[in-house]
């Protein structure tokens, strides 16, 4: 407790005095709660929790010392937000979740409220201003951390999607001038466009002459995707290469027929093996049945 009436004192000054008088008690309570929230799963060590607690109190006092009203553009406030942002990222990296972190921030706010309630020298008007100040400050921190959390989530999802895209289009140069592209799963318009972009890049990079596109693993296909597939084959032709489609399943063939998709001029083969024979034949490569490798 401050031990003196709060009349005439700035709100931030009253908070600083309360903190200075009870810093040992407040620090101990914060550390204990931090260990309860983050220590059980070894998200943070006790030493780290103690260091973070002390750093928070130092930054909090620096913010209060800037004046009666929060200066959200000030270096002190930005430093406090950065502290919580870095802490939340570290907790996420170590397997913690947002609920735990928000619970920790709410506890920090409650510590100061309990301390305020215990101080009988603080007038009602001053108490009200302190409540508003604490609510404004911690709400800003929670919002800021939440935005960072969402950004991290979005980055993680985008990275996973990119990894999935990379693994879903395993374009392989199986022979000089021959590329194979097995397509597995659902072929929607977005994926078709992405596959086409990567395929054309590989044709240019490897100077490929023939592309064998195996659709054995494609489950469904609609009109729009069919047209994209045709466009992809034509684009391969414009690159100076030719395409061979293999593994068209009966249901896909029926769908293409019912959709009135014209595959005239498109070379198709029943299996990937037959498609490769076709590709080697176009390059003048003779397949030796006595060995596993094509030979000129």
C-alpha cells in the first residue's frame, strides 16, 4: 500500500507507487502463476519465467512513467507490446497455445486490480481511472498478440499448403527429354492451373520433348477441369513438346464423353508403361525388353 492519500496524484503515479511498495509480492505472485501455466508442460523454465516476469514489470513501469495517458506510439509502449509478441511466439514454438497465454495476461491485469483493491488510500475516482488505464493497456496487448497469433497461423497454413502443392506435383525427368507427371487425388481448377504452371516451367528448364501425364489416381473430373486439362496439353504443344495421357479410368472416360470433351488429337495410352513406350518411340529410343533401361 502507498500509505498516503492518492488525491492530486496522477493515475500512473499511483500505480507506480503501488508497484514499488509491493514489487516483491507482485513479482512472486506473477512468477508462481507463470510456473503454474507454462511450467507444467515445460513450455518455459522457472528461470525463463522469472526473467520474463521481471522484464515485464520493468517495461510496465516505463510505460506508466510516460504520463497519464497511454502513448501507443511511444517507444515504451511499443517495447511492451514487442515483449508480449516475442513471448507469445516463443510459447507457440514450444507447443503452448493461445488460451494459456491469454490466461497469463488476464492474470497480470488481475494482480494489479487486487493490489488496487487492497489499497484503502486510493480514492474512488482515482481507482476508476486506474481501472480504465489497466483495461485499455491489457486489451491492447491481447489484441496485438491475437493478431500476431493469427498471422503465425496463416503463415503455417500457407507453408503447409505450399509443401502439399510441391508434393502433389512430382514432376520427374525419367529420361533425357521425357517428363512424367502422375496426378493423384481431386483435380480442381486451382490445382490444374498450378500443375500447368509447374509443368511448363519444367519443360523449359529440362528442354523436354515429351510429357507423360498419368491420371490413374484422379478420382473425379468436371467440365471446367477437363477444359483446363485440354488447355494444359495445348500449352505443352506451344512449348514445342508433346503430351501423352495415360491411365484414364472408366468413370473418367465416361465423364469426358458425357461432357462432350473433344480429346481428338490427344494421344492416350492405357497405362503409364505404354505411355513411356510411346514417349521413347517419339524420341527414337528403342526399348530393350531384355533390360530395365531403354537403349538407343
